[in-house]
C-alpha cells in the first residue's frame, strides 16, 4: 500500500456482516473506514433485513460509520432480466457486481471519499479479477480511487468465517439473490 493511500477515508461496500467485519478490520490500520451496505439483489426482504441488523451490530462493535443504500429488488431484477438461469459466476453475477460497485462509486463521489473498495472479493464464489476490473473502470468514470484487492488471499475467507463465529454474527448460506439460492 502506497503512502498516498494511507490514512484516507475509504468507502467500503459490504455484502454482509461477516465479510464486512473482517475486511474493515484489515483496512482500519491504513484508512478511516465507512461501511456501505447496498445489496438490492438480496431476496427475500426478510433476509435483507436480517443482514442489515447484523451489519448494524458490526458497525456499532467497531465504531464505524454505516450508510445503508436503498433496497429496490424490482429494479435489480430488471437489470438482470434474461439472465435468471445463468450459472453462478456468469453474466448475471457480472451485472450484479457492476450494479453494486457503481452505486458505491457514485455514493463515494457524492460523499467526498477519495477511494472505495468492496468485500465482494473475499468470497471464493466471486470473480475477484472481474470485480477489480469493474472497480477500476468505475474509478475512472467517477473520478474516485479504487483499492484493488483480493481479500480471500491469505485465508481471508476462512478468517472471516472464524471472526463471524467469534462475534456471533449471522452468516448466510447463499450469495443473496433467489437465483443463487436455487443453485
């Protein structure tokens, strides 16, 4: 990490509390972390609400600012229309990554953050290279820096599971959308 990146405010998109807890603690040594929970892909609504509850717990636990994005599952379904049957890591997921990262980049710019990133790369079920490519592209579009990371490296995913257990945080057993739940 370059000296320029150190001690900046970073806008961290989080997909869930477990990943958010682990990644935020990796970043706090070099950044002032603000959490951004934006996941209109989550289904059903009570699953979304359950995850929000857990995210609030980690924000309180680690004294982190938290912004909750709008939940509009119908708009998300429109974006992925025609890709409902795509396999995991297919086109539907790429659209979903872009949607969440673009909302994060826009919100980072709006709130004067100089850099953003996402916990999405911590999952072995996600394509870190694609997520980072989208993040870099959006960084140029919105003129906000992007921290390119693959948080699953060095056993990041495993460590996030252990931290979730230690903190008593609910960990879901599917990505979030109804299509990943079926597969």
